[in-house]
C-alpha cells in the first residue's frame, strides 16, 4: 500500500538513490524506513532542505553567500552529508550545478535575493534548455516584509518583490516562494520532486528569517521519498510499436540516430538494446555524444549534416528510413537548416511522443518503453552498416610536424586522443572545441559533455568544476578557448581550493574564432592575457596547481607526460598557443552555413 508524505507519493522500493543518474530509473524506498524524531535544533526548515538534497544524491551544493542566505547556509553546512562549495560568482555556481547534474542526475546552487538570482539566471536558463534538474535556492526577504510596501536593498527599488520570481518563471518548471513555515515542507518537497520528474530546473526562495526556526512539520527525519514512475498508455504504446515496426521492416537500409533527449528520457540503454536487436547502423547527433557507446560494433559516428564525421552523413541521408530518438533540430544542429532529411522517411521519438513519417502521432508513449517494445518487433537488417563499411576509409593522420614547428590544432588532438580512458571525461567549450572534440573516439566509460542548445560561452569553466566535484574518481579534461575563458575564469580558484585534478587545455588563438567564421569584425579580437600567469596568481601557493605554455609538439608531449605523471594529483593548466586561423574544416563549413541562415532577408510582406 502506498503512503503519502507531504505531497510526495512514496511506494515500495528497490534502492535509495532518488536522483536519477543518466539512463537510470527513478528509484523507490522501503515503506519500513524509520522516521526518527529530531531534536529541536535540527527540526528546522534549513536542515530539512539539507537532508532532502542529500537524499536525492546531492552531496555538494554550489554557493555564493549574501546577507539574505547566510542563516540558510549555516544549516546546509551543518548537514554531515552535504559539502559547501563556495564559488566566485553566481553565474559559475549555476554552471557548476549544471555540470554536477550531468553526472549525478541532479544539482543544486544557493544564491542571495535578486542580485544573486538574476546573476545565476543565465546558467539556469542553460540548464532548462539542456533538460537538467537543477535546484536553484535563493535566500529571500524577511517574511514580515512581504506586502508592507517597504523598499529593500538588492532590489530595483520597488516595494514589489516579485521581479526575480517573474524572471525565473520562464526558465524553471516550478517556483516555490517560502515565506511562512506552515506550508514550507510541502513547497520544498513539491519543488524537488517536480525537478526530478520533469528533468528541468526549479526555483525555491526561502525567507531569510525562516531557515533556523524549529517547526513541528520538521520534527521527524524526513522519510526518503521517491516518485511514482511515469507510465505509457498501453494501447498507444502497442499501436506506436506496431506502426513503427511495419514502417521500418519495409525499409531496405534503415538507420537510427540518438539525440540529446535520450538523457532526460533515461532511454540510453533502451536505445542500445534496439540497435543490438535491429542490426541498424547507429549514429548520434552532436549534442548526444557521450550518451551512446562509441565502441558499439555498428556505430558510424556523429551525424551533423555537412560537418558530420567521415562517411556518416552519406549513410544517414541516403537511408530510406531513419529513427531519431530524442532529437533537437535547431539552426546549429541542422547546420543552418541544411540537413538533407525527408520527413516522410523519419520516425521521431520524443520522451513521451512518437511521430511516424507524415502519418500518425502517438502521445503518452514513453521513449524507453517504445524502444524496448520496438526491439522485439524488428527484423534484423544491417544493410546500412554494410554500406558504411564498403565506403569507409580510415582517418588520415596530421602532417608530421617539423622540429619546433608552431603547434597545429590537429596535432594537439592527435595527442589528446591517446589521453582518453574510462577514468577520464571530456568537457568541450562552445567554439572550435565543439568540432575538434566531436572527432575524438570515446573509449568505454569516458564521459563527454558540452552545451549545444544554449551555447553560452564560458559555460565550461563552471561545468568543469561541477562535473569534477560530482565524479572525483574521473579526471576531467576540458578544452576552453581564450575568449570563453575570459568570461568565467575566476572559478579555477574553486577547482584548486577543492583539490580537483582537472586538466584544462586553454586554446589561445587570440579571439572569438567561432564568431569569426560566422561574421568577422574587430570585435572578435580580444586582449591577450598571460593565462598561465593569471592561474599562478590565483593559485598563490595554496593547493596543488601546475601551469605551462606549449608552442610546439615537443612541448605538448612533455606537458602531457608531466600532467599524467608527476602532476597527476594536481590541477593542471596547459596554455596551447596556436595560429589565429588554425581552425577545423568543420567550423569553416558550419560557420558559412550558419552565417547564411542568420543573414536571410525578411520574407516579402
């Protein structure tokens, strides 16, 4: 028999890991979990929130203190299972929670009212676009000030305190303003459960005078909650599977392509199960790299239209049927709307909906259930993969560099490939690193993340901090352009402070190279920094940190050997100095097509 805890349905359990990891199922809890009475000092709103975060898998919270959240932070810090990670600014705290959620399945940040909230807003919008459950907690005004017509600091000078809330309404799936203790328990639990169910950020504002007050609703240890799993409509699922099987079984050379929503649908394993059963050639969209195993025997690469990995686009676009699981077709992923795909050949599978060609759409059908059901109905057909094998030519190798020749980017990534293993993860910043990192072949267990839908430059610094904090057993290798690094560089400090072993390759080419290839101008040239000198100053002799500049292949090899050898337990910052025009051929092609899309004239009126 199910029990009701606050607004959360709790049903019988298999384990206690409530925060859903990628491709994992939402877990449940035992009805027999004891609910322990708490001392008055622990029966507070702040401690309840802290315990809830720990229960869902958040063991690190990214914070920037401000006078409205200080008491709340006291209570979060007091929770034994929760570590406070103080960040240099709110934007990076939000990016860190984003990176943390990509690994742990959920992340959290804490900032102060309005000046902190509006600063973190950009990061929360990015998490919303990428379908990441991030819990954004704001220390709000004293509960007595609501409705008094008073003007507070950290606001825009009006007695209406709702500006911050209104801003968050469009980039979060639930907003809880806690300004009394009677409904605080319910609001907090509803917000957290909604973030997990919807795989989107939520906003929780807590009055600055409430966090430390004992209240009867918090007098017992909260029973770990879990969410009733979403269910497919049985008849809709059966109809969708039958229609899709008929569609695909008639095809001569079908293919399947994984998209970024595989993560939020927890359908990665089901997607691979379908590939195993069907024999179809298997590709990924660029924003789904890392979500599908690249060592799969029929993996053919990244499908990205004109800038796909070698021979992948030819196979996908010549197929007579293609199944896209969780795609996002925007101007970037479609290379300026230039994909050579036909709707009548496509099955589009979204997290809760299936559309087949120009024909029927089936709602209330979960992606995971659909893929598993379809795997049982398909005839084995590996024609597309055999065609790929016939045309495939192995990758060439960069021209051998002359002794002390200025380093080329393709030579850099030849050596990066050798660094990857199950003990590493790759973070790619917006820019040419998108394209260079797409060509890396990920070994089993190697993580990979980038922010394609939102594409906010500077994201990778905070995301690297958060991802590395979430999986300390992996060594994160981040690739960041000099322009992006200048936006968010400060939180290298937080990485060093927390003993992270990340390796950052700072690609110094003197400007915003991705913007240059879309539309050049003097505004794309930036002031050059002494990047290693900056990081050395941030290090300031505290913690483990090693920096170096490399200008040629010999120096690169030496730097990588040092980072993986004597400095393997240190934060390593390697500034790679390359020519300003040294870009991937994919960026050149992509930039020209995106430029053409951006510069389309207005339609005739």
